C-alpha cells in the first residue's frame, strides 16, 4: 500500500475555500485515491474518489496532477460543521474484500 | 444511502468481563464486514475482516481469542471482547459495503465507545 503524508492540522475561517494536500509518492498504476471525513465520536464518511485529473461532487473537488504523486482535496466555502478529520487513502481497491487502510489524517478546524 | 448501525453506542464494563458489540447493515446484505479500533487522537486501525459463514481474518497483532468475531448472517457481525481490560478501552467501528458499490466506498457504523473500569 502506498504511504500517504498529510498535514496534521489546518485552521480556516468560515466561508473560505480549504485545500488539503496529500502526498503519495509511491502510488502504483492501479491505485485509486479516496478521501474520508470523520467527525468526533462517529464513523468515517466517504467524500470523494479519483484516479487522475479532477473530480467534483456536491461536497468537494479532488485535484490529481499528471504524475499522481499527490492529490488535493478542496472544500468550497467551509462552515463550522466542516470541522473534522480528513483522511487520504490510496490503494488498489479491487476485489470484493478490500479493506481500507487509514493514515494519520488532517484535523481541519473551521473558525467563526 | 446505505446504513450501518452499531449497538450499543456506549458500554462500560468491569475488568475481566466480556462485552459484545453488534454491527448491522440495515438496508443491504454484506458478506464482508470490517472491524476497526480507534484510540483517542489516533487514526483507525483495522482489527479484522468478518466473513459471513466462515472464520474471520485477523490483522497481525490482534488476538483472535480475545476479540471474537461472528458473522452469522448477511446483515449482522458481532465483536466480543473477552476478559476485557482497561487497555481495551477504545472506540470500535465497523464498516460494510453494499453489493455493486465501489470497493473504496465503505459505509461505517457510528461506533461503540467501550470503557473498561
């Protein structure tokens, strides 16, 4: 599994765009990049997944450069409720029983 | 969307006793469920893979005789912490994935906070 490196913590203010970058230098050709969000005392929640270029859904955007050695999760106009830990996961998610391996995550704190 | 529930949400038990935690997929069937443990301010650590109708697969360092997993039906997996000790106090979370959902899109339960006194 490719090792991921994320900032331990980030602070932002309400209404700002937040970009969290994840480094994964050893990503393999068949690896996908996935981001999860976890609020305190809750299970993680799937946010977004991508393989290359840009992916956007109703919650976030994911930017992946051509070399795929990093990825950036972009949260538009954050609110206080976006305060959570964000995990970047990289893996060849194939097969019916593929488990997820979580790294250390980034604690995002949104300030009023 | 798919819903995974856990019961209980919180449990306090005395050292030396056993406690059972249930993980249910409410609106889908899951042949595989995963159990994670999370200590305060730390990331999730995979404990074991629960397989319906067969033995669970445990991660290295996880005692299979201490953490008993039973996946008796396609919607229920249970984790029993036997002879619990204070160091077993943690947040236990399960996950599952509906058939046809991408493998990377797991649905997690709300977690169970275990406190061993």
